[in-house]
C-alpha cells in the first residue's frame, strides 16, 4: 500500500480515512434477480479509521449496496439498515461518500482483488441444475461489470434507503 492510495473525507464527526488494503474491503450477500426483486446486488463493507479531536482514532466498518438492473443499464446505491456508510451524514458528506466510492474505491487494488476472488469462487462452484448454472453465470457477469463500472455511474447514482418492513 502506498500512502497516496488512501482517501480522507471530512465529516462532522471527524476525518474518515480509507486505506487501499484488502482486509478493509468486505463483500457480503450477492443477490441474483428474481421475479419479485429483478436486480443484481452486492453488499460492500469498508473499514476505515475515524480520526477525532481529543482521541487518536476509532476503527469502523460500514456497509452499502451496489444494485444494477438485470441488463446492467443502471446503478443504484442502497443504504443498509444497520452500519450504513451513508446513514449519519449530511447531504454534502453523502456526496463526498459517493465520490469516494466512484472515484476511489472501485479503482482500488483491494476492491478489484476481492471481486476477482469472488469471480474465481463462483467459477468453481458446484452447480447441478440449469437454473443454478444461469444464476452463477449471471452473477459472474455482474461481478465483471463491477470491475468495469465508471466513476460517473456511481457519482450519478441515486442513494436509496433499504425498505423497512413493518410486522
């Protein structure tokens, strides 16, 4: 890692410092399109250091989702219900976070390595049915699209809140 590979965002709570290291990128929950949810989606966690006044630092990990429609034509960012990368930020800080994702995170070696490892994992999955084969192939195409996504696609993306279901 090179110091120049770090990114800092100033927020009302302190300086969020992001590093281009593989252990700071956590990918969870791949979603394949279904009839009720016709989109691809991946949950990404980013560990960062929050530098605060009168305290050296505090390590945190927050999450967001990248969603693409089934033809990969549009990108949406989705706030997670818990530990959201966007949740306690004002409008300017949310815009800076979108820029962080679009102009830095998706270009980092850490992000690319994690996505490439997922592609290899998907390619070696033992699948039995035609439906499973299509799901794996679609997921691989989605992951490959993530490696090709443009910064502008992320910066222009709408940030949606995850729906809250009442029971």
